[in-house]
C-alpha cells in the first residue's frame, strides 16, 4: 500500500461498506487533483505537501465517524428501546417451560454476575421439549490451530422452522467452555471429549449468540427469573435457588441486538476505540432494563429481532 | 480565529463558496482561505463531514467527474434549489445579526468616546 492509500485508509478507518468506498474515492480524487496542481507549480514533494494540507488523517476519521456512524449507533440503540416498549403484544407459550440448569458466578471486578448453562441440561431439556439433537463431534478443521485438528464435541439441535440448527460446541474462543471445579467454574482450555458426560457449562451470552443464528424469534418474558422463548419453545434460565438478575438478561439481549446492528455498519470496534462509546451503550442498555422494571409485570417482554 | 465562530457559520460559508460553480473538497478549503486572506482555515475533520451533512440535507449535490488530465474521478459539489433558499435565509439572518452587533458595538464605542 502506497503512502496515499495508507493515508486514505487511516482517514476512513471505522467506516464501512459502500459509504466507506465512496468517501475513499472522494478523498483520493481530491488529493490526486491537488498533487497534480502542486506538480504543475514545480513542487518536488507534491504528495507530502498535499497530505500535509489535508491534515491529520486520524482527525478526519473521527469527524467522519461522528457524521456517518454515530447517528446509526444511536438509531440502533433507540430501535432497541422502541422494541422493548413495542413488543408488549401478548405472547402465549404453547408448551410448558423447561428448566435449564444454570449457575451464576460473581465477577470480582464488580457486583455483576455471569450465568452459565450446563450443556447436558440444555440437551436433556430441549430433547424433552421435542427438539431433535445430534451429538456427533464436528469434523476437524485443517490448516488451523492445533486444537482445531482434533474433533470438536458438539451438540446440534434442530428446531422446527429454524433457518439453521443451533450448534453448541466446546471450542475455545467465543463459546469458551467452562468446567465446574470444586464448586467454582473455571475456564477449561482443553475441553472434555464429551460435553454431556462432564459438568461443562457455556456462557449465557454465548448461548444467546448461537440461538440468534437459528433465525427464530427470541423473546424474554417476565421479571422474576425471566424466561427465554425461542420460537415455540420456552426455556427457564434461572430457578428459585438461583435468581437470574432480570435486568441482565434483558440487557444481554438488548446489547447483543445493538452490537449486531452496529456491526452491520462495521464500526463497533472503531467507535469503541475512538469514542469510549461502549460505556455509553452499557449505561443505556441498563437504564432500559431498569426502566422496564418500572412497567407492570405483564409488560416485561423484549423481542430480539 | 475562534473555532466556534467558524463552526457556527460553517454551513453559510460552505454554501456561499459552492454557490457560484461546482467545486470539490480540497478547492473549497483553499477558496475559503484565499477569499478571506487566510482567516478561514478549516481544520482537518471539519470539511468533509460538513459537506456530507449538507449533501444529506439536500442543500448540495455531489457527483464524481473525470478530469481531462485523467486519474481518479473527483467529487464535485453544486448547490441545489433548496440550498439556494437556505443560503438566502442564512445570509439575511447573518446580515441582521451583523447589523445588530455593529449598532451595539458602534454605540458602545461612541459612548466610550463621549465619556473620554
């Protein structure tokens, strides 16, 4: 990449898609035109002079992000807020709720709790709800990291009307497996060969992320131990012994939806880098959840679309 | 100059520069600087977002054009009818404000001179 392209890439960092290409073309055309003028004037260092006149590429990037990306970020955040209020419509579950074994673990850095679902419990309960399951390990992936060369234990659930199966696996990374050890959950870098014969758990957030891939409508209902409705199947995450903090489940859904919307515009990470915006988003989502707490019980619903 | 003054009048400045004939981004910066003897100096990160905002508002229209010299196409901006109306309104607004300020500052100066 030459100096001009490096500058253009830096100036449009954080933008995405067609808009990014269009702005890159605009900057390229404008700078090249200036270089041509400077060369006609006998400037021996026309490129550097033109870039100097343009100014710091990082400042251009920040300005462009504010203009093109931030309104979309806010729009998505507002949309989620609207969904929270608009999805008050009556939802009726045709099947009995099923209880997924869940454990909670406080994070040392703050008072938040993270929730983990036991793989075997997910399997037992979804099977009981009539969802077919395939536990054939996934085939190894060639030319990848060492771990991937081994077969990956997985569970593949086939929901009726789903665009694709729900696939849960103990691969390191986003779906990081966690193992119960002396009453405490610990990260398991070398997951067990079987995810159902051991006390292996997955993070609730990861579970929600995988559920979304099925294409089924996902709803959260209720305030005291809210339930998760996936298509026609209702999953009970918390229990009387372990009350899942409702605002966290609501905000998990809302935050995931917002992040997803933002990533369509490609700037989520860049916005975080430039604006420290994740803090604002976090606060917004939790305010939303707190706001929902004020609503009557029958209105405690949010739909992830 | 006070950057807030530039920021507050940015739309008026850009529309006034674009009004006579289609012009591209880099030329707008130089035009603003030359016509004001270097008084208006757009900081990086100000010009393009402002142009894109005006374009989204429908006050200017951008189109890529190839120049006879060749090379990459250049995006030229031209003012639209609604941009003309906006410019006219902003000019009147600015003139009224400037006139009021002159009266105020003129009176202040006059009274100051009378006291001395």
